[in-house]
C-alpha cells in the first residue's frame, strides 16, 4: 500500500473556477468583437443613471446592450430598457456581487457578434465585487461627488482592481463642496496612473468626452473612423 | 461579506484534492492571502468553520499566511514593497508604482491530510 505524505503541496487559486469561466468569457467577447465594460460602485453612486444616459447616447450609433445585477427587483432593467437597448437583469438573491457564471448564464440566446458594447452593472458594493473577474475588458469604478473624497482610501482594493474611475453627479459638486483635486490625488494613490473622467448623467456635462473616450477604446470604431476619413 | 462563499470554495477545493489523493479527511489547509484579494482574514476564518460543517474538513484548521504587496518599481528597477495599500508608491524611492507583482493571492498552497 502506498502511503502518501501527510503534507501535500496544492497551489491552486480558490477562485479558479470563476477565473476559468472569466477567461472563456473574455475570449468570447474578443472573438465577437464586443467591448465588455463592467461598472462597480457603492449603492447610490449613480451607476444606473449613468448607464441609462450612456446607452441612450450610444444606441443611435452602436449596437449596445447591458446586464444589470441586483440582489432583488427588476427595477434597474426596466429603467435601462427605456434606452431601447437590450437589457437583462441578473437577480443575485442574497449574493452581494456578480460572478462569471452569472454573466455566462444570462448571455444564453444573445448573439454577441451583433453587439459593439456590452455593459455589465455589478451589484452596488465596494467590497466583494473586487474579488471576481467577470471576463470584462475594462472595469469602471464610479464615485459620486456626494460620497466623500476619501472613498478610494477606504476601499483601495476595488479602486485598484478597476481600470478607469468616473466621478459622477458633477452637477452637485459645488453644493457639497466637493474637493476634486483631493479626490484625484486619492485615486492616484491607490491606483497610480488610472484615468479619471468627470461627468453628470443628469445634465449631460462631461458625457461627450466620455463617449469619445469609449469610442477610442472600441476596435471597430477605429476602423469606422479610418473608413470615414 | 462574501467570505462565506470564498470559504465554501476553499472547502470544495480541499475536498476535491483530498479525494483525489484518497485521504479520508483534512486536518489543515494552508492559504496564501494578499491584501488586494478583497478578502478579510477574520471574516474568512469565521466563515471557514461554518463552511466545514458536515464535510470531510469538519474540525480542520485554516492557516492563513498574509503576504505583502510587491511591485516592480520603474525607477529602482527592482521588486519592492509599497508604503501602504493606500499609497502604492515604492517603499524605497517613493515613486508611484502601478505594476503589481504580488498581493492579489487567494491560493491554497498546501494541505495536511488525515491518514
């Protein structure tokens, strides 16, 4: 009889299963030519308003769609559907974050080749979503001016896991005496070099710059621009 | 709080590894945990006990090794630690360092199997 040693080496990532699914999703997005962007923020930072505005503005020129995660209700999907873009709600029940498997399940029946941009709105939570790769190409972290300039320092992990920071509700900045310089400094402290954009989904301020930024990211829009020239 | 679902993933992984090696159970699971993993040690230890109930891991211990953030400093051109998680700057020369080499670990490194 072979006696195995009592101490065995394993070296496996705990979230291996999620990571494998996320990698497969990323490959699917790449093959289909769709740019997948996830949104994370605290509850109430304005993810849905921002996404509604973005979908409405992009819808005329690109094929866009959104997945939206919440613990309960389909309210956000109903709001986003007003943009005319296809939207699916992911109800997580008691789970405080999205996982790659949830994204994969809800994509059934969608032809990704028909899309240019896919937005994935995570559950409002600045802690748990940081651990889970969803296969997105880019992760945007939203921070509203009403939240306090030290949010990045309080939640460094999620800010570090994101690629772009978006300061939302800029129309309220003066009323809450928002210190933009300090906020930007804090973002750079936890994620050096991160691109930061500022906008208001309500007034539309900053949206044109944001859309231009998005279009630059999309490989197909590069081609479209080259053809137009 | 997602530590319970993380703990359940650890238990699943350890059960699978133990079964593969024909062990009836597990005494200790060794875990490497980085500060950028998004997982809190205390919450994970608390959740682990619950996750182990009625599994071959019941009564086992989770030993967590907390590992620091390591970056590649573009100025020193060396592996360096950082000032803090709130300040990802080279601990030696103070340069902001976006290139993270270590610190996201959430990895089962070893197990002690029950004979």
